[in-house]
C-alpha cells in the first residue's frame, strides 16, 4: 500500500469491499511503542446496524488490518471489520 499522510485521512468516507458505506473516519489508534496502526475510529452513518461491529462510545472500532485500499474512500474488508474480537 502506498504511503498516505494521516492528515489526508481525516473525515474520509469508509466503505466495505462490497460498496456499503460505514461512516466517516474520525481518528486512528496507534501503538506508541511500535508505531503500528491498530484501529480506525469511525463515526457510523445514521441507520447503520452497528451490532456486528466493535464499538467504543459513539465510534466503530475497525481493525487496521481490515483496510484494503485508501484513495477517494477508505475501503475495508467487511468480514474482518465485523469480526467481534
């Protein structure tokens, strides 16, 4: 995956590989010691059934390993994004 500046990700739409819109990226969780990106914190779209997602307050916690592409949208693998770890 090519390099992308974090500031360019703010407020970017997040969707699944099947084209379903999940919400808007609010923040990214990073492991401080290693610098590894852990999770995307996504503000869910109104009407989205969040029961299959891990949540943290008002946000969906999408594992960074679910990210498949970052261009106009952040595209995530739905199967990984909805796995309740």
